C-alpha cells in the first residue's frame, strides 16, 4: 500500500491526557516531533521508567517543536537527548527562557542531583534551543520546502499552537495545525488563543472536551468564600498547582481577594505561601516578560485596587516564597500545628509528588484545613482519588492510610485549559473548516464528546 504524506504517528497523548508526543512525517526522511512529554497517572502504566524510554527511530527527526513547557509536553526531553536526538529544539522566546528551569527540576527529581551533570545537560539543551517569535514563519531543516509558525495559545506564558506548511506541488502549501494546550478566553494574565486561518490536518486537545468551566465571576466568588473560610476556621487552604501558569493566575486573583477582605480583617491576617523554588523562578521570569501579558496587566504589571492602589499581583506584602527545604519543613510544622490562617500553593498539581505532599500528610486528618483543587486531576493520580472520595473518605499515601477530614473543594474555572465551549469557538473561528480533524490529549469520554460536536462544525 502506497504511503500517504504528510502523516502523523502519536507516541503519547493520543488516548490520554499526558505524555503528548506527535511525530509529523513529511516523507520517509523528513520528520518532526511536536512535544515530548512525561506520562502521569494511569497514562504512565505499571512501568513509567520503561514507558518513557524513546525507542522509536530518530534518524529522520529533523527538529523538536515545543508548544509549551509543562512537564507532560516536554518532560521526556532528557530521554530524547539520551536516545541520540541532537537537532534544534524550536519554541517561542518565552518557552526558551522557561524550558531549562523545567528540565533542571525534572533532572533533579528523576535523574540526578549531581550539579555538574545537570549543568552539562542544560548547557547542551541551551545550545539546541532555537527561539522563534510568534507569527513568524521559520524554514525547517532538511531539503524540503517546509516551515513552521507559532501562534498564541493563551495556556501559559509562551504557549503556542503550531502551524506546519509543506509544499506539495498544489496551489498552496499543505498545512497541519497542532493545538498544543489551548487556554481559556477569560484568562486574567494572558490573551486568549487566536484561531488559525485553515488546516488540512488539525490535531486538537480535548482535556475539557466534555465540560464547561464556571464563569470568572463565579470562580472568584467561590475562591473568596474559601479564603474567608480559612479566616474563620484559622486553618490552611492547601492548593496543589503546577509551578507555571496556574500559580501565577491564582496569585493574581488572591491578591485582589485579600485586598477586598482587608477592610474587614486585621492587616496580614492571611499568609499566602508559594512553597516552590521553581514557582519563584517562574514569577521572576513572568515579571521580565510583561509585554506578553494581557493588556490588563501588561502596562507594568500593576493591578490597581481601591484598597491598595499600587499592588503587584505577583509581589504583595502577604506573599511569602519558600525556597530551602529547611524553610519548607518549618512552614509545614507551623501551619499544621498552629491556628494561623494561610493559603499554601505548592506542586505537584495532581498530588503526584513534590512539597505539597508533606502539607497534605500533616493536614489531611484535621478538619480546620481545606484542600482546594483548581486544575485537572488525571485518572489514576492521588488528586483524582481524593477529589472523588471527598471529606469522610480514606486514602493511602506512602503505604499509610489516612482519613480525609479536611474539606475538599474544586473550582474548575481556574483551569488553564480551554473548556468545550472555548475549543469549539477556536475551531469555528477558522476562516475555512478544517479538513482531517484528530482529537487527542483527553480521556475517551472527553475526546468523543468534542469529536461529536466538531463533526458538525
């Protein structure tokens, strides 16, 4: 049977929500990888280390195209380079700044703490990075007439959907579009995603393909209620969140809420703790890259409020960033044993490890504390299990049984992912209906629900 080009093979993210890795094949000798992420939760299977090994042929792969720097999209980069990939890593300038931070963290947690080895690897990654501005076509390596362009996806800073044009002898180039992860249309910090003009092949995510988020005003009021509850109970609101994207969005909203509540409580009544060295570094980069933010905060990053007319949403008096492990252990001990109202944001976002676990184990059996989920919890993760069982349930953490006595809440509107309405609007915004549509990056129910609606577009 004759091969048809261009074609796509999915090496992850086709039937689950993590591990995104798609191989675009222009012909037998010219391939691209779009993302190369880690598997998490049920997607990781019984042998994650084995599953993450890159065993497919890399001889034709000319470049890695990165949509954004979340770990489920670039976490397999160490495995990819170890397997022999030495081509360009093409991404937006913001992603080029953030990617080494993510990879450094992944190396420390999953590979080695040897600083020399980490520095050597990061030096190699930096040599391979090729930043490309939004809306600019870049010729791709090889002998074909093909090129790539990034357009704003609005998911996290630097996130993009990818357009690949390939000359095939037709009147116009064949265009393939990979959505990456799309953001919501009402993000506080970033512009919403633009729609592509056209796509002969469209590969679209479906994380929330079967759901619609709460509207911004509702989610803000619910968050305000949780903060007020912490004040009343004098406990901690523990928020599992990834270090980039959602943490900054939450801080933006929390700053305003604290300002609103400040008239009714003593100054500094709620401590806001970001317990993540990685998140602290990201906050610094976010401030450096203010021009990429939404116009609402793009003119210097200052959100004016009546209570505090010159407060910065990522740097305010109640905010404490914890770096060292010693500080972390002290914060866990103090907040778990004293009645001191606090909001703690810590990774990982799906309770799959990280500093958030120490807070969770210290607080889960005390009803004065609350656990607030603001992001997607992949099936098979501890986050999904606690979300499903709720207060009164029981879970095992590190081979020990815990009764869930802390309150368990979910506010879906803070997700950095587009919901079904946003995804459909993004496709309907195209000047021409897409040709071949492939729905990926979602559980089966979400993929099927989105595919059904898109079939009618």
